[in-house]
C-alpha cells in the first residue's frame, strides 16, 4: 500500500524499562491516522483494557498525527490527537481523546514518526529527546517541579545551537549531547524543537491536568495526569525531513479552489457570512486584548490565525476557553475594559504555566462561589478552604485557586479526583439535581450548549466518552441567534438551510432534513439518532483521525459559494480531495465516514470492556429535573424546527427539560441503528464482523460482554 | 439616545455604586461563538456597565425587562428602571437594547460619582453581604 503522507515509523516508548522501540506504520495504514491509529495502538498495547483510571500503569497513551500533518492542507496540517484512558470522570474514566494544535505533529512527522506510543511507568522523572531518528529518554530531575513554560525554555536551551538559531543554520549533529557517530540524516533546521510538556497539575496528577505545546493544549481527558503518573515531563522533537505528497498539483488546485469559491474575498470581505471554512483570519481570544499591536498566530501550516501574539508580553497565544472562564468574576472588580483584558490574559497565562484545563472552571467556579455564599465552603466551614473569596475576580484569587487545584492543596485535595466525586464527598449531590452544579455527562462540565436545547451536543456527549466538543452543526445556533440578536436579515431561511446540509449527509441523513428538527415533537426520534451517528462517525475519521480542524470543518453551508453549499464533500475542495491528493487514495467522503464508524465501534468495544452498559448512560439529574431557564441567560436559542404543519422556522429551544423515560427509549433507537444490543448497549458479533473488528468481538466474548443478537 | 435622568440623591448614588449581596444578583449569560452560552451574574451597576460594554467577540444575554425590575426592586432606582424599560421596549434589536442600556447605566454611574465625589471610573463599592 502506498505510504504517501506518512512518515513511515511509529515510536514506542517503554518507560518502565527505558526502552525505545520502532514499529512500521504500514501495518496500521488502514486506520488512517490520528484517533483511528491511536485506538488501534491502544488496543494492541494496553494489556488490561478494564482499567478505569488513567493513572494505572497499564494505561497506554498515544500521540498520533495524520497523513495531512506537515503538508499544506488548509486547517488540518498542525493538529495532533492524544488518546488514553482518562482521569477524573465520575465513576469510570473512559478511554478518551483530545486534540491539540501547534507545531508538534508537523515536527514529529518531519522527524520521521507518525505517532508515539507511551507505555509503562518510569521509576524517576524523564523527558524524551527526539532528533530525527535519534531518540533518548533523559533524566528530568532538573525539570520536574517547574512550570510548563520554564520547562519548555530549559529544553530549548539544552537543545539550542551554540551559534543560536536566529543567525545560523542548526546542524543537529553539532548539538550538545548529540550522538557523534556517523549520521543517517543530513538535516539542518532553523527551528526550535516542538515540546509537549506537563506543568505542576500533571506532575501532581490532578483533575484537569493537560498536555501543552505553547498556547495549545490537549485539554479534556486529564492526559497531563496520565503523563505525570508515568513520570513523563515532556517530549521534545525536532525534525528535518519532509512528507511525500502523492499529487502535489491536485493539492495546490484544491487549495486554490477553496480560496476562490468558498473563502470570503479579502478585497470585499463579507463580515456577516454564514460559513465555517470561509471566514477571515480572526483570533478567538475572548478578552479585549489591550493593544492594537498584535498579529494572528496559527498552528503550523494553517491560514486561520485563531490565536494572537502582541507586544504586551502576556497572554500570547491564549485563546478561547482560558481567556473566558474568569471573565464573569473579573467584571466584578475591573475598573475598565483595559484592566478587564489584562486580568483575563494574565489569568490565562497562569493556566498555561500550571498546565491545567480551565474548562472545568467555566461552570465549576460559579458552583464553588455558590457553596461559599451558602456558607458551607470557607475558613472553618464544612468544606474548609482558606481561599480569599473576598478577592474573587482578582489575579490573586485566581492564582491561589489554580495553585490549589494544581497541587492538591486546600479544596484541590478533593477536586483532584474529579469534581462530581468531590461533590459526593462533600454531601452536595443535591446540586446535581438542582442545577447548581452543571456537570452534565460523565462528570464533565456543561459546555455552553445545553443538552436540553442542543440535542446533538448533549446526546453525542453521553453516547460518547466526554464533552463532545464537536461544532459541526452548532454554528447554526450561534450564527442564527446572532442574526436575531442584531435583527439582521436571515441569510438562509430555515428550510433551505436544513436541505442544503442534508444533501451532504450521506449515508444516514442524505436528503433527510428532519434530522435537524429539534422540536419537542421530534427530539427523541430516529432522525435525531441519525444526526448524532453522522456527527460521531464523520468526526471519528475526518476530524479526529484525518485531523481537520473543528473550527473550520465540516463546511456544510456557505454564503460565499454561489449555490450556498459548503466545501464539505465537494468535488473541488472537499475533505476527500485533499486526503486523496496527499495519500494517493481514492476515498470518498462516505468512505471516511464508514471508517469513522469502524473507529467509533472500536472505541465502544473499549468502553464496554471498561464497564459501559446502557444503564450507565444518563445525564446528570438536573437535565431531567429542571428546565433550561427561558430568557434568563440569553433571550433565545434559535434552531431550525418544524411546526405541527411541517413548516420550518427558526425556533427558540429554551424552556424545556429532557424526559428521562423518553431519552431512554431514544437510546434503544440509537443502539439498534448502531447494531448494538438494545438491552445492554454492547455491540453484537455480527456488527463487529461487518466492521472487520473480529478481534474486538473475541475480546468482548472472553469478557462476557458481547451483545446478544436481536431479531430485526 | 437623549434620555434625561434627574441627579440622584447621595443615598441613591451610594446604592448605584454599590455591589448587592449574592442572593440579590441578577442572572446574566453571554453568547460566545464556540464557547456557547456561558452562565454569569451581575451584582451591581458598575459591574453591569462592564458586562454590557460593546464587544465584537460576545453578546450579552440579559433579559432587559427583568433587569429593569431588578434596578427598581434591588437597586431601588425607579427612574433608571423606567428608562431601561422604555429602552428595552423601543429598541430595534436585542443588541440595540443592550447598547442603549449600556449608555444609560454609564450616564447614571457618572451622576452617582458626581453626587458622591467618587470619581474613580467604575470602581465597585462592596456592601457587607
């Protein structure tokens, strides 16, 4: 099989024995890359797939690239996928995933590696030094205990050229500590190594610890704790190779087509466009950056520039969540917008240095404030804490909170094992019923797309392994709601919008616009189950394995294109066009979705071995017992729905709860469509055989967890 | 907008510049593309002014009718409440309404600072809760 796009080798790190092993990628070629590759490697090398805590030494963590990494495919070349059993969920920490952008995947490919498999546990702290095909497991005593930025800088100083990287080509063989024997590579580079690193939160194995590469982080899953449990501080990689592309001309043509047809004109930009791939480069920093002296910054090879660098000296490359979670509290103390922005960005820097995922604090901190205001959390209270709550909103409070969460001190001692487990320990289970604590699924915080309104988000999360964080469709909600908020003209009417999208949604939802109907009458339907399936299967391959960026793909509708159809699946600039140009394959969009289904089923087999059963698959109680507050947090949650007469209109989805019994019935529909036993949610042999997953069927049978066949 | 508000008494001005207890806060969500609707709350008019500040990244999600009630009942400023209510009812859009209220609250804060002699911009004064 042709190996265009692949580096060709996979690196196996046995930390227990400090051994470095090499695998040939070709054996795993059929999984594509990224998540598929990671799941397959996890399956092969994790000897105990029943573990439920990622800190177990049997856990295997895989960092995987895709064939597109290191090429010039738009919004796909700089991403990386991390998989392993996670840390800090409620009950069972599932085998899970997280994506990370930046430079690491590209540099790993240029060094000759498609993935890194991390096994075992080192006796002492180590870091891994990869320079092309030279791989050394080094002692990390001098790095352990240092924050993520300091550790990265020290690694750069260790590997840096004596002549400096700014004014001389760097010859890897001349670096300090380099093997002076005959070289296989003649590589030179002006680049610094890409360094994935953990901070104190990871070293202390705390909930929410993440893995960093500069402003990027593999946030969900708690993989920083997984690395910490393995005594792995960092992986540094510098490579000087390149990636062979099967058809460079086709790749350039597809880029040109994308630019000309789907991306807004820079000369006459449409600022109110409705599209995902087609926007102007714009940082998604959620705080007012207090300077105009700044420029966009992006993952390697990407044209989007969703992060920002400025002349401020702080907040560089922080974006999205970490620049948002504390803003509600900053506004209580900031004197003006400038101070607001500075505080927000400095707090983001703290998260980066400690290596902690601030996502949990978006809903978690209001809950802690609630406990404090109720008088149960504070000095000498039932939940003892010496955090300075009177300074909530200040940098000082944020630093003390993040320090506590990252070092298992103060309330961080209990929260390190997960926030929902801590709530139970503190006797606050009632908060999961009232909604005071909004952790909707698997002990994960609600994202901002409430499962009572936005069904594909909620259902997708609970049928999966974490907060799904897949923005395939919810661009409809934000775009349409913003148009309503500004009283702007509707660019695409509801009926047209769902029809345009459904045209692209083979095989489950092709020309079935009713899959988007989230009205009360349709919210537990087979159609909605098909939508959830399409999103999960599409993403398991195209987004998590091929590593197309969630910010930009899929592009289902696009007001830049003459017919308003987006780039997804198109014959000139669809996902498969770029894939085929790089790899030489002849894949269709549907082929990718079919492979995504196979990967999703392998994941599900792991979840079942870990203890997944349909009885476990339920939201937090508040999702059933309370309503999504109508007109309280936002005036409306607009989504295309049909009325009783079948007429489509943008409709407000607020003001409702989920019906537990009806949701349970919906699960039966979903399991049936997936070919899983409806009583258990376990996959059947027939389904696994159809997906060429006989080995998974055998493992499930041996564990007594193979789903019984059911009559159609 | 051409709204006239009579200058507040010193007693009202102190309330206008103060933060209210947690139990009296008003819910205030925010729509941020990619993050979705995030929960929040507001505990005073200086904070409200920052919350409503124009920002191309996000949209404030407060119910302006409920805000008018809150200003009337919790801050106890019926004149501002009336102006907010009127703005909410006549605004061309939700965002336009938020902008008008932002300006009204800014005007009221300036008046309150003038009345109390506290000229520090938007510095919230906290009451014991």
